[in-house]
């Protein structure tokens, strides 16, 4: 049961996530770092194991994945992971959509890893650039137009079964770390017909009799909205406008970096920030086996104390399986403590309460690190 009194048994450091003196810091916690916890101090690296069976971490370079929209204007995103609460997809579109699209099974939240362009939506146009989050309400009609000479637009897409929403305000107030006033909201801009005979609106949904799309055909451009009102609308928000919460004396848990959430799905931004400065403080995430959540980390860019992060790496850690920064990275962070005053990584994290199922493409491209 939860208790104000936290027991301390055996050889433990005085401070949390600090002064380990050669021990390995391992957290067994509930509720995604917000519930009951046990911090165990081990002699050996708990991630040094060999996995046999389906419950194992996967690491994939997204650049090796081949969504059909990368080579075919009429193609679509590639499914990477799924459960009853969400789908995690990858898009790498190079050409403008010759159709319009509606995701009718849930809201869609997309992160722009590379590229720029415009989304034409029925609420009005939304320009996007690298580092943007794009929110599209369930069944919103839109069309993507990548910018010319900007290369392919790579999107990490999360479709949630229930609504995405801003997390409830905590002790810092409703404007931190995500100030909604920094979001870009579209202005109505109805689009005239361009002379074609009909306009296809592709409805994307769970497969029915093996078919995952339905097409509606209109004789007019469906983006014909003259005006709108209400509180259900698309928007963009760039990670440069996200306020990072920091501490000098302890590496803070992932939950302080929460951006958006839906039922069973939590989205976090791990972004450049000042490094912990109190001597003896561990600067890397501790070992853990987040027993109530699966975790996906999408590496957008940057380094970890001089160690390059592979851009576009997708790392999945199932609940119950130990994971964390490699021991070499921890040792280097301690050794280079006085040389680095800043963390310059950019990582997008997705935590889900239900277990995620990797797609065949993910398993086929696993780097086999476990």
C-alpha cells in the first residue's frame, strides 16, 4: 500500500539517483513513475540479458522502413506499432496528396521529423516545419502538400482511439510546460474547385472484411468552409516553444515532460536543457522496467554528452523488461561531468498502458540489439 514512510534497507545512497558509488540504480515503479516505487541498487547492469521469446525490446532505423507514400502519391503511412488505444505510424511523403483524407477512428497527432509544407484542412491551411506537432481532430478532412525542394516530409503519427487533450494543470499552472497560446490555429480559407470531375475523400479506418479505407467522391472541393467556431480544431505547435522543466540536483522523471495525452496514450518531449550540476548527480535516466507502460522513444536528433543519437531511431521497450541508457553512456556522463553543462538531445516519447504489438516491418528491421 502507499505510505508516507518509505523504507530503506541495506546499502543505499542517501540521495535519489545520485552518489551510486559503483552500484546500478534500478527502479521498479507503478503508474509510469507517479505511483509506488522501489529503488534497487544492484551490483550488475540489469539490461545485460539475452532475450528468448516475443517480449523483447526492438530498435529500428526509420530510414530503413518503406511507407508506400514515399514512392506513390496515392500511398499511405506504414504501421509500426498498435494496440486497442492507438496506432503508431510512419509517413515519408514526397508528393502532394491527389486525394483528401479523414481518419475516422480517432484523433491524429503527428510529429514533423523532417521536411516542411502545408496541410489544407477544412478549418483552413496549416503550414508545418521540422519540429512541429500537428494535431488533427477525428474525422477532420485534410490534404498534405510537401514543400517543393524541401525533400520528403517524415512524420511520426499517433492515432488515438479516444481524444487527445492537454494534460490537466499541475502545480506549475496551466501554461507550463505547454502554453496553448503558442499553438498556431488555422484561419478559414475555402478552396475553389479546380475543374476536376470529382474529389476523393479517403476515409481511413480499421479493416472491414480486410479493407482499411473507404472513398467518398464529391463533385466539389470538400474544403469549402467559409467560417467556423468552437473548441474542436486542428493546430500546430513547435517543440522550440515547449518549456522544459529542469532540476540541478536530480534527473527528473519523464512525466514532467508530458505534452498531450489520450486514454492509455501519453506523449512526451525530451528536449535540450541545462544538465544537472550538483556533483554526484546521475545525468542519465536510471534503469527501470516501467511495469504499467510500454515505451517508444523516437530520436529526432542531438547528442547525449557528446554521444551521437541516430536521427530517426525508433526504440520500443515493452513493460516489464529492463531498459535504460547503456552503462558506457552512464560512465561517460560521469567522467565528462565537468565538460558538459547542457543536454542537446531531442527525443519524442510515447507511453501506452496496453502492450504494443510491433508490425512485421518493425520485426524484420530490428537491429537485433537484444
